[in-house]
């Protein structure tokens, strides 16, 4: 039976958590390169109103299973040493981090390509929804654009 890791963090992802994650990998001496993607809430303008936050929800059981499968497939495809996914749930304000993807491999190209593909697949395949909260407290459901 596969062990499925909980990728979800309530609230924004703290930059200290990112730094600590990187530090933990210094003992893994077969790693030659890391790639990191940090998704940050952008102050978009929709219908002349500024986005103030995104409220993330997920079908958690299915999202965890799908994220696990994506992670395992990408580890195998690129021969990664390790890969990590963290995604926020709840209301995340503009400027805060909501997605942290971290890949490690013997060589940089594999780490970079794996990280890029993992982010794309998370956005396409994992059942997560973002409700964009606008400055007048109205909202619109976010559509992922590549």
C-alpha cells in the first residue's frame, strides 16, 4: 500500500519553511542540483477590481492521491533524488506564497525539467479550486491559465 503524504498547509507557506526545507537537503550528497518553484498570489485586476486574496479549497482525498501519483511518475521519469509538493488551503493574501515545489537530482537539468512539469501537472490534474477575493469582497472562481 502506498504511503500518501499530506501536501496541504493551512494558510500561506512561510519563507522560513522553504529555507528549512533546503537546509535539510545539505546532507544528501548525491544531489547536484535543486529546482524550486514558489507560487505567489498576484494582484490581478478583474473587471476593474483588484484581487486581494485567493481562498483555496480541495477535494482533499482525491487531491492527495493525484498529487502522490504525479510526484511518483515525475521522480521515476527524471531519476530524481527527491521531490516535494506543498500547497496552501484557506485564504492567502496577495504577496504570500501558496505553492512550493522542490525537486532534487544528480544534475540540474533533470531537477529543473521535473519541477517545471510537476507545477504544470499540479495545476492541470490535482482537484484544487481558488476563489479570487476582490477588493469589494465579491469573488470569482479562478481559471488556471498556462
